[in-house]
C-alpha cells in the first residue's frame, strides 16, 4: 500500500519526502526526544539516510514497514509514526508501533492522535489482529499516551534493548486487539 495518507481533524499521516529532513532532525536530533529511545540523537546525515531508507522500504512488495510523517493541517511535521507488520508463523497477525513527537508539541494530545491513527491504519487498512508497542519503563508520558489510545499494559520484557552506552534496558509492552478497537 503506497502512498499512505490517513487523517483525523488534527493530524495527517503521510509518506516522508526528501524535504522533511530538517523537520525530522528537530525530532530525532533532540536529546529530550531520544532520552527514552535506544539511540543517541541523530545527525543531519543520519536523518537523510533514514528518510532515504524509509522511501525505499515504502516501495517493498509486500510492504511491511510504514514509517510516516505526522503533520498538522498546514503540513508542519510534528511527529514520526511507524507501524511494522510482523512476519513469522502463518497464524501470526500482528504489528508493532512506534512514535516520537517533537518536544515543543508535548502535552497537547497529539501523541494520542498519532497512536490512534496508527491503530486505525493497522486495524482498518492492514487488517492486523494485534498491535503492540514497547516503551522505556521510565517513559510515563508514553504509558499515558498508549493508555489513552486504548492500549493495555501487558508486562515487561527484561533486557530487551541494548542502549548506545552498552547497558541493557527493559521495555514495557502495551497492546490492543482488533475487537477492542473502536475508532
């Protein structure tokens, strides 16, 4: 499925373009945003590589990775939103989400809107049964965001991610099932 464009009254998820480098750098280059992520703030060159990789994966058949720009009605990019369909056992039908919101937009409900749009994409267009996301145990804002979007905290994956400094970090998993989704 390409191109993706899914909207609410507040936000639109759309494909990234080469012109989005500076806006994505404002997210991925900010240490406040990456504090709970598995990587250090990104450089401009790294963000350029990310956008090129996203454009390439968007052309894959079948498409399994949807990394999308979350933009306001005026096209201001305020977040990155990702849903990755998991491939595995034939009976497995799930996807993982991830999101990062520009720090100056925190606390205004946009994160919840991003997650809801990802859930809508996953359940209504991609037809997955289970959608899950993982967060740092210290990221209380992400916990609130996923809960407000209807996701349930499932538990902890111990030693889930190796951080840039070499330490291992646990992750807290949240999920929602298709029958629980009520867009």
